[in-house]
C-alpha cells in the first residue's frame, strides 16, 4: 500500500470515519501529543501484535514523528501477514504543519 498524507487522514477523521491508527512512538512522545489510536512503541511491536485486535485485511495507518519508525513498523506488519498497511507520510511533523495552515 502507498503512504497516506496528513491531509487525507485529517479529512477522513473530520468526516467521522473510524480509522485504525497505530502510533509506534515511545509512551512519553505519545502522551505529549497524539491524534488517537493505539500506542505500541516500535521496539515492542512484534511481541504485542495480539494487542492490535484488527484483522490482517483491515487498513491500518502507522504513525510516528517523521515517518521512519512507522515505515519500519509497516514492514514488520507486512512480514506478519497484514495486507493493508499505510504509513503517515511525514509523520506527525507533517500533521502539525498541516494544522498550522
């Protein structure tokens, strides 16, 4: 799957759509600022996949600060059989820049 832009995620959330968001930043980063979703830090992702509770065919949007950790998480999930993983392009930095427009 292709990456997803901050604009598209925002538009879908504003339309009331429920999105499966997975934030792979550390807990402190997550609690400082987040856009919702589940928080499983990247180093703990593989052993905590059962916490997701999503089907392997569900769209899952992975999030981090700039898009690097989430790109790694996307690869891990795809290797584990998840089929519809999208990385938030530019991460939460892009999200916050988008909010300032």
